[in-house]
């Protein structure tokens, strides 16, 4: 069972930045490098929203609401996913979860992140105006 642990959440002012990290218990660096990784977010009472996804070869897709502001990246040597969030808005307030899947070998739509097998416990991001 692959475990994912997020960190880096917190509070920010509108227009500010935060960087989320997601580390994995996956022992094999080679195996991690074959995973698709992604982030989704959820606000209580609302549906989950796929935010960003990255393929094993580093290609990316983003939700329209964050495109141009958020950047997903991966460090295979350290088995870590990142989400750099710039120009944050109050609407970005949510609990953010990282997710990973070994089932996809290519870039997938950002909505597919919601179906990834492995998910973390989430980290809260709060943006004030």
C-alpha cells in the first residue's frame, strides 16, 4: 500500500503564494517515476475538484480555475510531488489532497485525479482577502 503525506498548507493573503509537497512511502524510486501524480481539492459541502496532474514524463494538465497560477512538478529522486500556488484567491480555500496512480502511463485529464488509487490525508489552505 502506497502512502502519501502532504505538507505546506496554511494561511495566505490574497495574491500570496504557498507550496504544497507530497511525499510517498513507495520504496522504489523507479516505481514512483512511473506513477501519474496529481492534486485535488475539496470544500465542505461541495464536490471535489481536480486541480493539476502530471504524467510520468512530466507533462501537465490544470483545471481552468488555476491555470497560469498553479504549477505541478515532481522530483522522482526524492519521490515527491509539488504544487506551487501563486496569486492565491479566497476561492482557492480548500483542503488539498495529493493522489497517485500506477494505472496510467501517459498524461490524463485533470478530472482523472479523482479516480487515482492512492490518496493522502490532505492539507488545509486558507486564503483571506
